[in-house]
């Protein structure tokens, strides 16, 4: 009897102790509580979202940097060096007539027809005493029966004497005169053998301004030995 009573009192005391602890806010720890606390997961770190984020990062292709187009430099064609024009050498007059024609071109503007004629007949190439004289339109030496007209001033130059086949003229034409027609008339009617004893080798003509040059002569004054 006493033993049962003691056991009952002990159980009452245990219950009172439990209520006392419960009233003070301390909940006795049980095995069930420990298990619950171990299973609590922090919702702030959602593993599903982390996995999805990782998948998105893996699936998103890496942005390829924009390649700057390579500019192909336009190749400028090599500049061809400017070709220096080939200067054609001035041919030296070879015959007597060509040399005296060149002398006429050089002196045509130096004075009237008489001045020019005397300058030409004084050229060092001429190897005979020469002179010049004024002429009028009409029959002139070297043209047989052809009358020379169409000039306002004229001068003839040649040897003072002898049978040398040489006769030359400097004519001055009127302004606006047909110079080509005048020269053609001289060439068509001149006679290289006007001097009965000898014959000229060449007939040379030229025009400078209003002046006309006409000459029949030997091509050279050199004599064959």
C-alpha cells in the first residue's frame, strides 16, 4: 500500500515538473522536435531556381564580338613615269639650196627684199662674187617665156659673171595674196637649164610672212678632181 502511494506521488511530481517547465516557456526537447528541426530548409536558397539559372547560363550562347570588316586597301596603280618626248634632231641642211633657204628664214624679217637678197648672196657657202639687183614684174631670168606677176617688190641675186648655174629671187607679195598659187606658178615655169652651158641641180622655194624665196642652183660647189 505504501509502495503504490509513493509511486503515485512520484508520478504527480513529474507531471507538476512538466507543467512548471511549460509555464516558464521552455518546451522540453523531444526526439520528434529534433527531427523536425533537422528537416527545415532555408527557402531563400531555392535549389530549383539555382539550377534553372545555371541551365540558362549554359544554354545562352556566348556573345561573339562583332568583327570589324577588314578593309582591303585599294591598290593604286603604279604611276607610269612620264615619258620624256624624244627630241627629233634638227637635220643640218646638206645642199647649197637647203642651206641658203635656212638663211632666208633667219633673215626674212630683217629688212626689205633687197636687204635680204644681199645678205643671202653674202653667205660664206657661196664661192663666187655675188650681188643683188631689183626686178620688176615681167620676164625674168630662169623662166623662159613665162612672165612673173603678182608681187610688189622683187630682188634677184646671183654671180656677177660667169656660167655658174645659180639664180635666186626674193619677192614681196601684197597683203592677202595667194602665196601658194604664186609659188606654184614659179615652179611650173622655171627651167633648170635656162643657162645653155650648164644645168642647176635643185629648185628650192620657201615662204616667210609676205616674202617668197626662189632659187635654182648646184647642190654643191665642190669640184670633182
